[in-house]
């Protein structure tokens, strides 16, 4: 169980870094992080942290893929944890 929480913490930090980097790149016209990569990092466990970061920095908040997809990923994570803890 400890390793699950470590994984979630690490992937959450990575997800936030990717999100902030993408926001900076968007403003500067630099190389962007693909939406596929962002969603994958959320699916791997960083969805909650990524959603909070996106709301704080106002990044991709108009994209239904993220505003609906990340909460769905979070629900999936909760279900997986509930089954794993049984």
C-alpha cells in the first residue's frame, strides 16, 4: 500500500510539472506537451493533481477532454483503490 501512495505522489508531481511546462510553452510559443501525454499522465495516477493545477493556472480549462476526462480518471482511480484495499 505504501508503494501505491509513493507512486501517486511521484506521478502527481510529474503531471503538475508537465501541465505547468505546457502552459509556459503555450504562452512562449515553444514546444508543447501533447494532449495524449497529459491525459496519460493523469491516467497513470496524476489526474487529481493535474486537475487542480489546471484550474489554478487556467490551462486547458475550456477543453472538455480535460475537464470531464480528468474527473473520470479520478473516479477510476478511486474504484481501483477500493478494489485493491478489499
